[in-house]
C-alpha cells in the first residue's frame, strides 16, 4: 500500500505558490515508506539545481519545495 506522496506546489501566474493548501499541490510520486520519499526529495532537489532550459527551470523551482506527506493527512482533502 502506497502511504506517502511526494508533492510539489502549484504554479500561480507563473510563480511557485508554496503557501497554497496541500490539496492543490501536485503529486509527482507515491511511496510505501517515508524514507523512500525523503531520499527521492534529496535527489530531485539536486537534479533541479542543474537544469538549464526555461521549462526545466520552472519545474525545478517547484521541485525545490517538494514535500513528503502521509496519504492520510487531512490537509490533502479539498
């Protein structure tokens, strides 16, 4: 059972919105364990820093805020 989600904040008007409610964040991966999710967060942050084209840089700005959230977290409900 996948119990942890890796989430990134939405883009609002071309800007990353890390203050948006978690229910509006985009799920990029799901994991069985928090540790797996946390390892992925570190790898994504490192890869994001190396991006050079504009589209990749926009995604990299979002990825800098990646969070691992338990699937049962009540903040995920709209």
